[in-house]
């Protein structure tokens, strides 16, 4: 798969261990899912550093996110940025019907099953990764996560606090998501 580096974008992928996503979603049958806004700031950082697209590491890069207030969909906007950065369009798949984290996981799971993927690396804002990971777990996926650190929401301290509290409340309102556990075997 093509791994867009950095905060999904430029430079090395930032996670708990530099250069590696959290979890055990490596190897064949892997897909990376970029959710919503996580890609925009990362793409700017990538271009600013003059970064090149890393070597192919797996089959697909799935962009997930529907149309918000104005078109295009978040998925299509991320695809446009990725192809401008050198990722071949044929390595990318779009999921444009989702409007929530649950939709992202459910609709992307359908796409991934069609591609024969077994594991997934979810890329999103750091404060959102727990909920995103757990939704994918609810749909039967072995999940690793990779935080997109350089996004607009992460640059301002007030925004980081607001979005972190918002995520905590969302998890408390959905205990089945909060308590989701890794599946005993990866999704088919």
C-alpha cells in the first residue's frame, strides 16, 4: 500500500513509535483509512517539506468521508491531495457515503472486505483515534492507528481541548464503542 507519511502527509509518520503505526496491522491484506479532515494539514506539511511518496507497502489507501456543507466529499478532497503528492489514483479507493464515525467504519468495512483486506490502519486526529479504532473493532477489524498531528484542529490549544472533551463525551454516550475489544481473528 502507499503510505503517505506524516500526519497523514509529509515527513515520517508520527505515532507512538516513529515510522510505525500503533498496533499490529502490518503486512499483506492491509489497508490504510484516512478519515475526514486528517489529511488536509498533513498534505500541506508534506508539500512544505518537499517530501516524496514512500515506496509501495500494501494494496490500498482508502479515503473515507462524505460531503459536508459543500462539495466535494472529504474522501474526494483527500484523493486530490494524494494524487498531487504522487500517489497513483489506482492505489486509492473512495468511500463517500459516510457522515459519522460509525458510517466511516461500517461503509469502509464493506469496501475493505470487497478488496480482500484483513487488517486496517486508521488515520485520524489524535483525540479521535480511540473512537475510530473501536468502531472498526465493532465491525470485526484488527486495527492499528496513526495520528494525524498537523491538522487545523491540533494547532490551537483551545481547539485541542474542545475536540478532546467532545470525543470523551461521545465515548461516554456510546458505551458499546468505548468497551469494544479487538476481534479474536481479523475480518474476512
